[in-house]
């Protein structure tokens, strides 16, 4: 086993009945990495996670963990933890009993058990809630119990299903910090599933973007954010102006358009609204919509290239609806897409 | 007051009168001092209530009814809990058909169930009376068991079982460790409902009862054909108060109405 493949998925194919959800997926994850599986619903990210946990049988391919083939190992023997989106706490047991559940099944009893459970509760700041029932806790507290319940088992891999999506904005930051702290302190390998690119960018060491049951791109948050490889990823991370490239020219709804500056060689180009130059340039557009977002102002332009979204500093003078504007899509700023779909 | 505003109170009164009236008459009759079952009661005494406890056949049939209600309901739960689990957790082909078949004894009149069991099971296969009654009562209670247990299973998230498995439990272990404790209220409710249903069952038992083996309600009918004294009313009152007591306690301690 190389260090680069603590957990590896090899040609993994997963299906619900005859419907293939994930096809021929290859992925290598290092020990101690924090990985985000990012994608829209139906992209196969949750399916992949369930297969790693052993909750979904593998149709073909392999799941290897820490040098051992886990493909046919049942879920209760894998040493993989999972924090469910709904937390899945046992409603009839106290917080303490929830955390003790797995340890007791391991045969742990008495002082050793108590020490472990207390440490687990303390690590998530819930020592004083040991005797409460899950229903008496807030969503954020329930999630921390679920986290402690998985972590006391010292799993080789901890999976988290949409860990931040059920929390309000303030708790989200808190939980994000908490997860990073747990990961740093224990060195556990973490994989979380999310459809929220901001969540993935903020938390992950590496992001795996999935689409239609396959991996679209793997990279650091910076890679994904700045250098999307495909129109799909570009769209997913907020590039709103995306065009295919044909012989150095932009294919738009208004025909082939020559760009200013040297045309790069790629299958397509993508610009964030912020990358669009407003006020000067070879193109002309009419303001169809405008919205104020505090620091910035967004414009939706009707142009000969189709609809263009631009974003500029809010401090600059505002343009009224219907105003004619010059603009430019600078080729030098664009993200180069090698795949256009 | 016009006719319209009288309609609701009058209807309400009639409904209550029809529901509660016979019960009140029976209770009153059981305290009669007279020799025959009559209303209004003649005088007041507890002699017929006392007599109930001295009739030997009542004791035997009460024991039989109790055995059928407890045994039949327990058997229905043993069959019904796994069935409910399968129906609520898996997308089985034909699940709706199974649900309907299991519910059939609620819909089909008891007299038909009784006749069918007698004609096609008991007589050709020479099944013993007690066994026949036991099987019939199990079948009659099964729909209630499946219905009530399914309702509480549907209210329970299925991901807690997966959570238990990931914490090292087997699938079966997860059922006993995290599913059963959380549907205990539903199971208790199903038991009480089944018990009362079985205990009050007449038509099926009527067909299947035989020499020396009778359920209590069947025995009461037989008794009345010979002796027309108020002891049957006294026994009815006792049974009614027993049922009310059980259901009241169940509501009080289990929140019975949540499941039924």
C-alpha cells in the first residue's frame, strides 16, 4: 500500500437494480485527508459514500482500505464511521448511551467504557448533556452527539453526509471549525458529501466533483475554484459566462465571435461575472437586470453573444435598466476548459 | 329555536343514547333483586354478581377466552411484527396484496370466516377444538397487529438501523437493539387491541366451539338459552368494566390513541 492510497476505489460500479448509479469510478485517498464529494443530487456522491460504508453492495470493482480488500466485508466489520444527515441518534437512549452503543458492542465495560464515553462527550462539549434524550437537544447538539458516537469507535474513515446543510449560518461556521479540529487532533481520514460548493471549498483538502455517476474533476479547492476543467465544473463553482471555442473563436448564440487578445487553445472558455470588463471593450450590451449585493453590483446584459452576467464594485456609478454598455471578455482571464458538455 | 339549530343536538343525543343506552340497561339489570333478566330492575342486590363467580362453566370458558386472547394475540404479534417490518422497510413486489390479504379478517364477516374454517379445515382434517379456536383467533387478531405495528414502524426512521450496523451491530441485532425498543408502545397497543378483539369475538368462536370447549361469550349465549336470570347481565357488566379499564390504562400510560 502506498501512502497515496489509504482508501482506494478501483473501477467501482454501483447500481440500484438495473439502474447504474456510479460507473467505473477510480479514486485514491491519502491517510488523514479531508475529502469532499461535491455534486448535484443524483450525481452518485451519496451512493459512493454508502458503498464505502458497506451499506450498499458493490456491483463490480473494489474498495480497499488500509491495504485490505473491503469489497465484501460487511458494514459492521469495516471500522468506517458515518455521521448521517439526519444524525440517526437512537431516540430511546440517552446521549451517554448513544455514545456508548458501539463501545459496548465491542465488549467494553466498566471504567474503561466510562472513560471513553466521557472523553468523547467532552471532545464535542456535551459533557453536561449526558443524561438527556436526543429529542431534548438542538440540531447542532444532536449532530455533535452523532460525531462523538462515531469518533469514539476510532474509525479508519469517517464519512459525513451533508454535515452542514441542516444547520443555520452561525452553527455552520462552528461545526466547520469543529470538524477541522477533530480531523487535526485525531488524524482521521474524512470524506464528506455535499452539494454546496462553498462548503467543499472551505473545508476540504481535496474536492472530488462528480457528475452522472463519474468523477468530473479532482483537485485542491484552489484548482476547482480557479481552474475548472469542464463546463460542468465551471458552472458548478460560479462561472456564469461559459462558451465553447471553435478554431480560436467563441461559439455564441450570435454566431462565432473573435476575442480580443490571443485566443488560447481549449474546448471552451469561462468567465466569472467579476472577470467581465464593463465600460470598455469590443462588445456592446443592454442592461436587462441589475441587483445590489452589498460590496458589489450584478448586471444581466442582453448582448450579441447571448446573456452575459457581469459583477462590478458597488462603489462604481450604477447603470440604469436599458442602458447601453461596452464590455469585454478578456481571454487572458478566462478559465480554460478542456471538456465541454 | 328553529329546526336547523336543533338538528345537531338531537342527533348527538340519539347517537349517544344508542351507543351507551344498552350498556346502561345491562348494568342496571345486573343489580336487580328479581329472578329474571328485566328492565327496569326489581330492587337492588349483588346476588347475581356473586352468582357469576359460582357458575362452573363460566370459569372454564373464562379461562379458555383468556388463553385465546393472550395466546392468540402473542402468536399474531410473533407473525405480525416481522411481517410489518418487511412491509414497511422493503419495497416488496405484491406488498399491497399481502397487506390486503392480512387485513381480510377485518372485512370478511366473522360468520363466513367461522363457517369456512369449520367446513374446510376443522372437519376434513379433524383439527381439535382448542387448536382450531387458537388458529382462528390468531388470524383474527393478525390484521390489528400488522396495522398498529406498521404505523409505529412508519414513524421510526430507518437510518438508525444503519447507524447501529456501522457501530458494529448485526442487522438482526440492530432490530432488537434499536427498532424494538422504539416500537414498544405500538406493540403494547397492538396487544391490548388484539386482546380485546379476541376476548369479545363471537361469530367465529360460535362455529368452532364444541362439547366442553367454549369461549366465554359463546358460553353466555348457551347459558341464556337455558337460564334467563340476571347473572349474564352481571357478567356482561363485569367484562365491560374490565375492557374499559384496560383501554383507559393503556391510553393513560401508553398514549394508546396514537397508534390505533
